C-alpha cells in the first residue's frame, strides 16, 4: 500500500515555477513526498501546471487548513488522476461523496492554531466518520505538556497506521522529530529555499541531516535541552552528529518547557537533560544529588539519570574557562548578569583578575556581588566602568537587536557574549567593527557540550568532524 510519508516537505511558494523547483530540491534532499500548498499561490497562477509534476514525483496537494476551497477541486481531481494525494480539511459538513475525490489517496486533516484540546481521541473519532487513507491531527503546543499529550495520543492510536499527528509551535518541535518513532505515518518539514508554513516546522535539510527522524526508535534515548523560551541553538546539529559518528542511538532535541519537572516526569526515555535559561537554578532543586561545582555555583546546566535520582552537574564553568583561555591573566572584568550563567562565569573568573558585576536589578546584582566577593556596579553606571574584559551573561540580544551594554562605551579589549544564536549578536558585531577581541557564545558552547556528552555517554565525543578538533 502506498504510504503518505515518512517525511513530507511543505512548499508554500507564490508561483508554480518556484513550487516545482522547490519540490524537486526537496526530493533530491531526501523527502518522501512534496506538499504543494495551493493556497500560497499568487492569484493568476495556474495550479494545474503545477499538478502535472505528479507524473515525476510523489505529491500531496493541499489548500487552506480551516476549510476546503471548491476552486481547488479541479487541481485535486487532476492530481489524483496522476497519482497524487490530496489533503481535505475535516468538517462534519463534508459531503458524503467527499467531492468525488478518491479516499484511498486522501488525507483528512484537522488543525488547531490556538492550542491542544484535552481530548484528541474524540477528534479522531469524529474524523473517522469519513473514510480516508490517513487522518492528520495537528494541534498547537503552548508548553511541553501539550507536546507530551500528542505523543501519548500517538502511542495509543497510531498503531493502525493511518494516523499522522504532531504539534505546531515551538514546544511542538520535539513531536515533529519523534512522531515517526511514536507511530505517526508521516511528519512534515519545510522544503529547501522555502519559508516555514507553520510555527515550529523545521527545515528539511536540518530535519533529515541533524535529527534523522526515520532512524529513531521508540525507546532510543532522548537528550533534551530544556529552557524557556528556546531560541535557535546549534547544539542539536553537532551533538547529533557526534551520536551518529559514534554509532550511538538517540537524539538531542530542544524541548521548550516552562517547568522542567514536567519534562523529567513526563515519561520520555531521557538519557540526559541539558538545562538553559531560566531553569539553571531551578534544576538544582529537582536533582537528588549535586556535583561540587553545582553546590558552589548554585547553578545546574546538566542532569544525569542515575538508578536512584537525577544528578545535577555543571559544565558551563569548563566552557567559560575554554572560551577565555586567550584572555590575559590580571584583566579587569565587568560581568553582566546575576543568574545561573553569571554564577558559572564568576566561578571560572575567580583568581584571573578583579571582577565587577552589574545587572538590571541593582539589588539582585548587589546580592550576587556579596556572594562572590565582587564589586557591584549600578546598571545605569555600567557604561562608565573600567574593564579589559566584558562578559555578557544575560539573555539580552538572544532574539532581537537589543544590546546589554552601550556600544559607544566598548573601551576594553575583550568582549565575550555568552548568547548563542543563528548569527553574531549586535554586541559582538560592534566589538568586531571597533577592532576588539570578540568571543562568541560558541566558544563556550562546544566545550561544555562535549563535556556533557562525556558525562552522559561515558566516553569522549568523536574528535574530528565538521566542527573540527574538540577539547580534551
């Protein structure tokens, strides 16, 4: 029997020519089927010319998610005649003959852009009143419990082989990666060169290259990155490459969650949890045991499963030390922030030179300074402080062009921005323009992740690869 998936590449292009080009690129990149979003075509574009591509590659034709457009019917019928599948939004008012379309190559779909209803089973039951080859159920995950509800739904109701389910939204990303392993008949990604058609959808090349969803087993370990919100992170790319090169099972996944306890108690086959903002201090209380560094810093960025409990560890300190290894000893440092990342930086900076700290909340910054024996600098006066090394341990600059420090006051020689994103932060860009030594968050990210890998796997990560030599 012909399958819908496993990996369908969505193509929201404005012209038929661009859609056809993207479809061919998607198939070359490893997609199983190309989804042509007819509702994204510009007015005046002929969808029938696009549909002829079904002679060449497997297609899924779809339109708006909320209701079927009768104007798409000629393209749908022509597509099915050429072997394509079609996606029809479910409604209790669909005609009994389903517009004369062939149900053996039809997906009945249901989308909820607002959230995840408590009873997805009832949704599926209503959809099964219409015969179709596959039933696609896609709610929106607002937090990790919603994502977990979708996976549990798949576990119970996907063995029939005709259910496709995952969640939209940032917290839904894990469901897209894990969908096949939990029984979904398909999962969706964005075709190369296309903008995402739904929140949380991952680019096809990243999806297949980094996450490899088709090779993932139901009980393979999940190494989760827990934070809220989770901006773009490079860690899954090189961490999953390490796993593949070492021949080890499992995947490293971003798991946005407001409460890390939901993740730890959710029942996923967790092999380890990486913890990022704002949970680095909360995670300490969730662990049964803590390492010396965690006890010293009060900050945890790594949780290791043990037979009895979770063990809290800190690899951030190691990462900071590696990032700053080129900074001369004795350098005066101004540290921005007073959270878990700042605690790791304060510990790593001890003995290297005088350190001052500044934060948006002067009272919290002063308390942090007393704890670590540092000098506190009022936030409004940070631009006047003297320093050789500036360390940004705040999340400012992670998702926008905001900067945690006045760019016209970058008087020191070294700027280390712990923020990691898809490109240079505004702070680092300004530092480079001024000829300063700019140290990106990746200089810390890779060494600390390599140590996490060693703690979780009991062995070093592969030393060679596309990320070059790894730290010892």
